[in-house]
């Protein structure tokens, strides 16, 4: 039997009581309209409404703790007693942002006040300026209270802290703390009502309020035990991510999957200060201070990206998001008015094309940006850097080695259409849960007459162990500018796999060797050459040579020859390679250091699989004598003659016997 709950009817007495409350509130509003201080009037009316209508006394209690009424954010920005008396010039868009962020602070979280802000977007969009002004405004509100500690039930001896954390503390002091201190020196209200210890240079200490603004460095432990009422995490996207961190390994459980050991410092810092602040300053009243996460973009999926995605997914309306591009913030009168168009691949934030004619039609799969002509030279000289710095569009790499990353996706798509796929059940495995990769049932090599080249990027407990195998795919003719024809080799990547060790399960190098051997003996892959990076490979090299397999070291980290050769083949559409999510991510994120002529991965990323693929392909392309083909033998001979290095010495070391 179903029961329906009837809505309770309001009695005449309840209706009369509610009507009386509203009438009383109307009288209060009339009374408040006569106040000279508009901020006081708004705070008073709102506090009365909370007490009369919602039975919440906290707002009125807060009013009773005021020594003077805080000024509104508008007055704080404009008044001669505050920022209007300094040498600061605010751009209109920045001023509007500050007003939006702080105008409702006195209403508390329940009334729409922001408790957190995320400043993201491009460089030069006034994130730091807003952080500094916000901290000064927080300090002003605290300074208007008789005892800010009493509001939250603390003793007067409890110091309140406004903490500034940063990925680079020395840079933060120059860019944030020192300018904040300099601005404070120019504000007359602070000198009169909230003096600080000017002899103390390491922090700003307001001794009457027992409150400090302090540069706190990288770690939340710097303010352990303190009542942190406001937090700035500056350049959050530039905090280090440490792999195989002893801090994390010591805490992680000994689960079947093992331990990741990854220490994301900004994530830990944010979570820690957020918990501490919530535990001390959860209050059904006015909102003092907030957490500000500020950083320009670095990579796709960096901390501000993840935080903004979380905010939007969970509809966290109490978090203010500022994610502006430079042209939207810089006053328009600074530009001459001429424009150019930019089209950017929507899929990869790559494939950037500059259109000087803004009427040009862009491809359907591209995003369009109309920009002031003053930015044109920046995009011509450094397109990817300008995407990040001017438009705040994060790249997968700061200085990508594979700048035409659309080619990576096109190569995979073409290979999928041609039916090229993995012969492994799972390409990327965790040693603790899956063991070594398994070959699909009934699989046998389809072309056992074509030699295979394997490269292994070894690891024990740190990065992935990456393994790749490839073979010669034939010769193709490429026509260069000037109708110059070149006959060049193609490569087919048969296998791309990664094996992830963990703290509980180390990789046994001999097991890796035995697993590769089964590809030769059980699945009939004619493995001609197995190469390793230099990490602990001597025993394996000797074992392979005893089995009659060529073996040696290829170090793709020493210089960029192997990487550049592979990139040329990729851009030439001479690579067949199936989809592997880790490999594609690595190819998208590997960076090129032009000063050191070195390819490397960014913080928190890897390049073990792409190292393995590049090493395998490099081994194949530099051994044309090992290729087997039914046609174009003369083309192979011609290509072999064009190789100008001693391949034996270059690839396997001078002590290797050429077989």
C-alpha cells in the first residue's frame, strides 16, 4: 500500500507571524536607507533579514564585533584612503573582476559569497594584481574588527595568517610579496588603523590584530598549527610532480596493484590548506578570506584545468573563475584596430594557421580567434608559446618536439583504417596486477620472412619499461620542392607495449628477455636485432648474442638524431603505427630543449614508450642490409649507400661483431 505525504498546511498564526516578520523587515529597510554609510546599511539589512527570517544570529553578532564598518570593494579600489591614493592603475576588465569577486563577502557562502577563486588563462591578464588587492582587502576587513579571533571562537593569542605559497618562493617574493608590501606602504588607512611592524621584513605583522601576511614557500608544513584564514597558491601549475616519492610510498597501502608513488605537490598543498581552513573557519555568517589558486597555463590537464573542470562538473557556485585572454583584458585603446585571424585545430590545439585576411574561411574542425594585429609578430615567431601566453590555450608541451601533432593522430587513424592492430591482449600493463603482456589466442606472425627490430627502454621501479618492435615496410617515392624525387623506406610498428613496475613489484630484466624470446620461438617473429638503452643491459646483450641475435645499445637521449629521423618519417607519412594511449600522450607531450639539443618529458609525464619506438625504428632504418623485400632492391642499395656513418660502431659499439 502506497502512502502519500500531505503537505502541511500553514496555520493562520504562522501566516500572521511571517507577515509580521516581513513588515518588520520593511521598516528596517526604510531605516537603513537613511544611513550615510551605504556599506553599513547593506550589511545591517542583510543581518536583520538572516536573524528575523532565517533565525540565524551570526550575521548580527558579527556586526556587534565591528570597530568600524569595512568599506565596499568599490570604495577600496577608488577612495584616496585606499588604492585610489596609490600609483596603481587598474584596467576596466580587472576592476570589474575584483568587484564581482568581493562585493558580496558580507553575505557569507549561503548568500552567494565566494570562498575560493581560480585565476587562470594567459600571462599578463592581471592575475597577480588581483591576488595582491584581494589580500589587502581581506586584511582591511580583519582590521575593522575589535577582535577577529573572537568571531571564530579563538583566543586573542591565536594568530591569524594570510599565507602565500608558490612553486618558486624567490620569484614569488619579487613578483607578489614585495609589490604587496609596497602597495601597503602607500595606503593611508592601514597606517592609521592597522599598523604593522616595519622592522620585520620577512613577513607583514599587524600587531594590534595579531595577524600576519607571510610568504610560506612550497609546503603547508610552513604554517602548521596556525589559523590560516586566507591562502594564495601562486603559479600552481609549476609545482613539481615527483615520481616514486618516498613520502607517498610510505603512506600508500600494499594493495594488489602496488604503489604508484606519485607526489603531486600542489594537489597535496591545496587539499591540506583547504581542510585546515574548513576545520577552523566554517561559519554560518560573513565570509573572511578565501583560497586563491593562481597560475598561467602550462600543459593540458594541469592543476588549474583540473580544478576548473571539477568546479563546473559539480556546480560549485561559491568558486570564482577568472580565465581571461590578454586581448580581453588589455584596454582596446592600446590597439590600432586592425585584426588578423587565427585558426587552431580543435582536436589538438595544434595545426595553427595565421590568416592576415579576417574573411578567410577556416576548416570545420578548427577554432577561430580574431586578434589585434599587434600580436601578429608574436604568433609568427613563437606560435605555440603565443597560444599559451596570449590566449591562455594550454599545450600538451611547452616546446613540443612534434610540433605538428595532428600528424600523430592522422598516422594512427590511417593505420586503423588499414586494419593494423595490436597482437597483445593488453598493451599497457601493471606488473603487480597483470604480469607481463599476453599475446592474443592463436596469433602467429603473418610475414615471418621479414626481420624484426626490437628496442627496450628498461626500468626497475621508476618509469615504465617500454618495448617496441618494427619491420621494414617497403620503399616509397617522395617528391620534394623543385620536383626532386627521393626513394625512402617506410616502417611498420608491430608492437608497442609498456610494463609499469611499482614499489612492491620490480621488473626482472631476465623475464623481459625471456618474454621477447617467446615472440621469436613461439609466435615465429624473426627477431634480427634487440637493442637497449644503456640501463643495466650488459647481461641481456651478451645473452642475445649467444643466441645469434644482434644486440647492443641505442641511446636516444644522448642526442636527437634518432628522434629527428623518426619525426621526418612521421611527417612524410612513412610510419604505420596502431593506437596506444600512453604512446600518443607521450608523443604529444615530449619537449625539445633547443639549447641542449635534447628531447625530454615534462614534470609528471613519461617518454619510455616513445623512446622504445624511436629506438626500434632507428635500428631498422640504419640496417638496410637486414631488410627483405621482393622489389626495389636497387632502391635499397641506393639508400644504404647514402648512409654516411659506420653503422656498427654508431649503433652497437665498436666491440660488436657484425653478423
